[in-house]
C-alpha cells in the first residue's frame, strides 16, 4: 500500500515511507505523519487533501491501490462527521437470533462439548450464525482436555475467500511446506485433515477406510517411486481413487472442480494442477510391469484372507460398447440399452467379500457359446494361476 521511499501524489504533494512511518510532504515541508498500519489516519489525511482540492480521488486510487468506493466513503465521512468520524468505535449490531434464553442454551450446549452443527440443529439456528457469535466473542467454545480451544469448522464461503488471497497462488495455504519442497528439503507434504463444512463430494471419504483396508497404499512404496516434491505417492494414489468414486473420468475434468475443496479431501491445501498430475503419472507409467506385480501381491493377500472361510467366487461381466469402425467385434447384449451391440466384456472374478483378484477383457460373447471348453481365456488362466494356493 505504501511503497518504500518517496512517491509523488501530484507535482507538489508526495509521501515517504521509512522505518514504519509514512510522512506526507507539501513542497519542501512535511505536513503530516502517521504509522504505516494506522489506516484511520491515512483515510483522514487523504480525505482532507481531496476536500481541499489538492488531489483527486483518482490520484489516491492510482497511487495507493485502494478501491474507489473506499475513497468515496472516507470523503463522505470527513464531510459529514469531521476528523472524529474516523476514530469512532464501530457500532456492532446486536445478535438478532442469539438473545436471552437462546443465547444461554447455545452457550450451555457448547460448554457440554457439542459441536457447532449439533448446537445449530438442536436450537434451529444456522451454524454460520453461531460461528459469527464465536468470532465476535458473544459465544465461547468448550475446551478439550489439553486446555486449548476447539478449532471451529470453516464454511465453503470462508475457505473460498481465504483461498483467493493465498500468497503463492489460489488455495496454496501451506506456503512454507511448498517452499521447502521446491528447495528439496521436503520429501512430501504430510496429509493433515481439518474440520470443515460444506465440502463438495465429502461423502467419498466414507469409502476411505474401505480403500485402505483393500490395500490402496499397501506395497505402493516398494513398487513405485516419485521424486521429492509437495505431492507424494500417497496423495497421488488417493486422488486417483477419489476421482473414480466421484465419477471424474479424466484428468482433464479436474480443471472444472474447486482445487481447494478437493485439497481438503486429500488432507492438503489443494490438489495438483492437471499438468503436474500428468507429469507424476508419466513417471509412474514408465515403470513397466509394476501394476501387474502390485495387482498380484494384492490378489494373493485377498486370497489368503478368503482361505480362512468358504472359498466362494463369482464371475461378473461388464460390457464396454465399441462405437468405432476399425474392427468388427462380436455383439453383446447390453442390459441398459436392451440391445445387442458390438463391444468387449470385462470379466471380473470376485471373492465373496467383493474383492476382485482377477480381471480380464475379452471380445468373446457368452450369448453365443456357453460350454466350459469355450469360456473366455481368463477363466482357465485364473484357475492355473491360483491352483497352487488352493491346495
């Protein structure tokens, strides 16, 4: 707001910022001085200059970078209330909802350890109203056993405002870790989830325990590797899994989601840009054969767990319709279309808990042949693969 050194407002009026103070000079003589953080004095003096016709509102807007409406309001305050209008304590409107018994009940519920959304549902009050009262000091949140105040959750509008003012770009709230990663001093940013409200697609986190239990991150570090950076291997794997759950079918579609909101799903400040994610995936795809090896290790673990109970498997087929004209694939019955269309079938061999240790894609159509000797190649191959483990 105040550039270092001497800056001219007009040919006759200038100001100088030095040692935390701003000094205004008219001709050769200093005429006013205030601290750099004293915005009220700044508005008072600039309003005086405008009222006396020494400077124009456009000069203040251009030099100090303040909005024109702010300058106009300051001039109006000076003309209607004088200098004292800039130093009056702002009148705070009393709460229209949290009054009397409602205020007392809200404070009692917070003291009992209930969260803000729970208190809002019980009293029929919006959570935003309660958060505003907490920020203004009219309500006080309970403290945890460690003696520190519980952190209030943020709303989508509050997070959007904070993301838009981030120093290193949109939603880059963890700037220190990003700087450390750029200097090679950070292997990867730690995943840290925070309390938040109104997070789009937040329901996908309900599947996170199931993803981890099925081995989303198991053996990943032993098979894959990424260079040091802010986004580590776990963050990339988790992002791809959540994209599948949210039915985001391509990386390109990430351009149209809120990066900060999706960052909360990953336990980071934001998700990587599309270009960054493509570079990460290119590095992972260079390691040929690792995906099959990872699938094999996970399948063996699922099979060992299945051996403790009844060995029950089922084969499920999903038709993928082919709309091209490069080859004449056999026709398959597509239930959702109620038609026989050309395409291929993905055959999934599933364990009874739902894990799929084997999948193969084939153009064979079971609607034309159903004898065991003509089954898709995935079935005998699967049997030969798992036969030693089933003994």
